[in-house]
């Protein structure tokens, strides 16, 4: 009798475990099915229960430390969890309904974009964050962009390789000045620039008044750490000859892929004429100076060495030695 009773109890336990297992499977399938259905709604242009919330902080602003996402959207708290200040975002907007429908094709292209894992663990420096949400099912899709220009992003919590669509999709929903700020930061290096003759002449004479330099350097070997440096005219003047040689360099069109492992992007600005010289060296992409794809010239790299920390400058010097 006792043996039969034990067999009965064991059978009940197996049945109970089976029910739990099946139930869990159905729950997972429901979540996946809901996600698919939401994507289908968007594909058909039905945005009735969908919103996108966008947070933006100036890409060109220098901060003392990389900005965590939570600080961008919610604010700063002390170690005890006490609220100190509000979210750091400079602009926030919630977009719904008809406004989303008008850009149905752009949003569909975003959601269809292949997400290529970056294979790195970069530090988050949140400057742009947006999240698509459904009224019933919560978050659908989210993007965190860092303040490093064409660098990796975090999409749905995973670091992925850059794609222009991650930025393009939010531009229609932002004020013109912010959209321009993002466009200049992301794609300004593609714009053809000519140094105004009067500024060129002034620099050749050793006068760098009104000019400043911003450098962004990201090294994948240092866990994707980004170093940003701003140099003003009085410090630039110490190296006026080097800068004069850079500005006088003939920009001959040439398709030359950058051999530098890191990402180097720098801009010379003039207080009256905006950017006057822009150079970018991104791994796997062609070198660009003032929007023109150019061949390698040491001066493109040597010009910024005096303004970088010694360890970074030494990395660039070693790179130059390997290709010369």
C-alpha cells in the first residue's frame, strides 16, 4: 500500500512539473509572438499604441567623465540613493501617432537593419538615447549613441557596429538646431571645406587668434576609451609652424584606407567661420581631410601629437614608424 502511494505521489509530481514546463514555454512563445505582431503593425504603418521618446545631450560638449545612461535620462543620485539633480538631457520629446506614421519608411528601415555585434565592451557616454515603446508590451527598440562620432552604439542593450540609420531616424523629430548639431558631428567630415583665404594667410603669418582645436581619439585596445581634447589659440600658437604646414598641405584625392587601429577625428574651428579644417582616420575607412578622400601624409597625424597625452601620442608615433 505504501509503495502504491509513493508511486502515485511521484506521478503527480511529474505531471505538475510537465504543466509548469509547458506553461513557461507558452509564456515565452507569447512574448515572441507579441514582439513579431508589433513589428508587423509598424510595417503596416499602424503606430496607434506606439511612442518614441528621445533624449539628447550636446555631442560637442566636454564632460568630466563618460555620462551613464541613467544620468542622462533620470538625473544624479548620491551613494545613498538621494536625488541630487535632474536628468542631464538638454532636450526631450515624446513622439506619437500621426507624426510617426509620416516617417513609416524610415522607421521600418531602422527595424530591418542588421545588428552586427561589435565584439567590444566600450564605456557608455550617453549623448543620444531613444526608445520605441508599445502601450501594452513596453520597450520594443532602444538606441544609446556615444559622444565619439561614427563609433559603436548600444542597440537593445548590445554594443553593435555603427550604421547611419541609427541617427537618421530621429532627425525628423528634433528641432532644426539639434538635428544640425547631430548631422555636423556625425557627417560633417564628409562636407567639402575650403579654408577662407584671409584665415589661411593669417595662419601662415603665425596668427591663430580665434581658432581652437577639438580632438577625439578612441582606442579599441583600451576598452574603447575615448579621449577628448580642446586646445585654444594661445596653446596652438606655440606650434604655429606645424599647423601652418598642415593647412598648406595639398589635398590630392586618393582612396587610402586608414591603417590606424584607433579612431582619430579632429576639427579646427574659427569663431567666425565654423570648421576650417577637419581630418578623420577611421579603421577600414578612407582617410578624409576637409571632406576629400586623401592619401596618407604624416602631417595629418603629427599636427595633433603635441596636444595629446604622451601615451596616446606615443601610440601614434609607433604607428607612423610602421608605415614609413
